[in-house]
C-alpha cells in the first residue's frame, strides 16, 4: 500500500491577506500540489476511456478526482475563515463578514444538476 503524502499545511504558517491567497504562501503551494494531482487524475481518466477500461475502474477514478477537488475547496474555505473572518472581526464588521463567509459556504456547497 502506498504511503499517503501529507499535503496539508501547517495552520500557523498561513499568511493573512485581505485580497485572497498570496503567491508563495504555504496554502498557495498546497493548493497547487493538490490541483496538479487532480489534473493528473483527470488525464488518467482520459487515458482509461481511450483504453476502454472497465466502467467501474473509471468511476472509481472519477470519484477520487471529485474528492481531491472537494478537498481543494475545503482548504480554500479554511484559509478564508482563518484570514478574512479574523480581519473582519478585528475591523468590527462581524455581520458583513458573517454574510460573506455564509455566501462562500453556499458557493462551495452548490450541487450541479
């Protein structure tokens, strides 16, 4: 069994930014690693389709890619909570900050139809 790489970030090393995720910040690096993994999984799915692999095998890889992409979204939400909410509370605008975070959660939880 393959050892699982630890691609999570150390919460203490995340740098706050009002305008989003800054270049060179640990969360940015973690997101790049994870998204490159998703891209690799999608390319693998394309190869499986071209090879006419078993449907169950393809679906298993689709599920893995969906889960990996979901984790990217979770990391973005965690970073948003850590940075933007903290800054909003410090600025004394708790209501607007709460609405912004609720909207971000809504976007993340939307289901495709």
